[in-house]
C-alpha cells in the first residue's frame, strides 16, 4: 500500500472534526455588472474579432431560445429547454477551447454548438425531427450531436456523460492527441453515482478532462440546499485530489479565463480539472416546468440583475467594440432568420420508417426486420393515425 499519498496534517490528541467548509474556496470574478473590470483582474486572451463572435453567439442563443419556446407553445415542436441566464457558461467555455477538443454536454449547452458554428438549419432539423436531422429523428428536441464539431450526442439519462468523458479523455491521452474533453453537467447531476465514478477514474488515471459544473441553484425544482450540505460541488473535487476552480458563471471573462487556464493545465499535466460555475437558471427547467411553484418572483428579479449578456455587452461598449445600432440590427436579423428557418424545417418530411432499424448492425437482423414489417402493416391499416409516415413505403 502506497501511503505517500496521504499528507500528514496537524497532529492532534483528541478527535477533531473537519467538514466540507474547512477548505476556503475562492471565486474568480473579472467583470462587474456595469462592464468595468475588477482592479487587478486577469483578462482572458481575447481579441476584438473573437470578442464580437462571442457576443453574436450570445444574441443568437437568446433569440433561438425565445423563438423555440414560442414554437413549442404553438404546438410546432414537442419540447424545449432554454439556458436563459446561463449562456456565459457554454458560449464562454466553447470560446476558450480548441476546435479539436471534445465537448460532452448534459442538455442545456446549445451555446457551445452556436459558438462552434452549428448551422441554424441543423438546429431546426433536429428539433423538428425531420429527414435532414443528423440524428435521423431518433432523439427528442435539443438532444443535439455533431461529429464534425466534436460535440458528443446528448443522452437523456442524467450524468452518464461524466464517466464517459473520463474514458474518452483517457483515450485522447493514450493516443497522444493535442486535445482534451470538456464535460458539462449541473449540480443536480453531481448527486448521481456516475459523478463520483467519473471523477475518481479521471483522477486515478490522470485523464485530461475538464469537469464543468453549472451550479444554477435548482435540480428541476429541488433547490441546492436540499441537494447537499457541503461547500458546493468544488469541495468534492478537492476530495478526489483534482485541481479545482470556482467562478462567477455569469461573468464570461471569468469563464474564459478559467477554461483557458484549466485546458492548459489538463493538456500539459495530463490531469483533470473541475470548474464550478455559480449561476442561475432564469427560465423554467423546460417547457414542461412551471418555476412559480418553487421559487419567487423576487428571487428571479434579483438574479436578472446579474444577466451575463448585458454585462458582457456593457464591457464591449466600453472597449468601443460594439454599439447600440449594431445590437438592434443583430437582434432583428436573427429573429427574422430563426422564424424563416422554423417555417422551412416544419415542412420537411419525417425520416423514413426504415431508419428505425439501421446504423446499429451491418445487416438488419431477422427479429428487427420482422418488427419493422409488422409496424408497416399496422401503419397501413391505420393510415389516419400516422399522417407523417403512411403512404411512404
């Protein structure tokens, strides 16, 4: 047994408790709400063109969420999840990574895809599950994936991406790749067993992975103080021997600074890092949720004052890298584009029923072919119940 890993601390001669608050965890802040920078704050590497791309991603994100909530309420899509108030964690995270880095998301990370260039058409095709959807209509809305953009397809079960990220990053290390994996999850997912398995595996095998926790205060309707009593999620990283950062998740310059620093460390030292971003989910958990049942309007109003988009815009204005006229024009442009894309995507045919049984086996096995034939027979018998599929085979 290697006992060298246990650091002898202060020697005591009677039982002395420590707890999750015994470690003082600092929080990184760079940008104030008025757009000014804290004195002595370290800025991330960010040029004008890059900074403007980040803001355009912010605006597109806001418009996309706004329009798709409306589309769901109109019955045009079945489901949607916004990231209102948390956009800095995803846009900023993606902006601080290299294109070859893998991103494993939970389900509220569309900002990463926006920054990396996922097209408006690809967003719409996925949400409408039409025949141009990269996932062939097999997933519910917002479960995106893109091999081209190194964005692993989202899986609904909570937390499964955490141990997968540890394994994927370990594979990157073994292959000598100049790349890391960034894994997103919420503080609710950190209550899953997969969280602990994933962090321990990454720590022991020294995998170059960034575990990025979006601590937005709620696991659907369960507030964080009913989820844990320790010092947030960051303290757990310390317990697993992982380098740990806590940041203001509504401060995109802090997000970028932290991720740039974490990426450099993970790649050069081939070790994991955990980042806990303190933020707030201003919107509902999803279109199936009504937050008025578990939080107050006063609480929401308090957090609206910490809006990450307006904070970053204020900074851009102070740099003379943006102006109000540009801002108004950009919002109008994106609203028109998204609305037009909705009208196109909803008219595209659904995937053929044969796609249900492809892409797993080299040849469709007999038992699946039998089920497919029975399904086709059923659809032909009741065509009115299957308007998108009947008559297409």
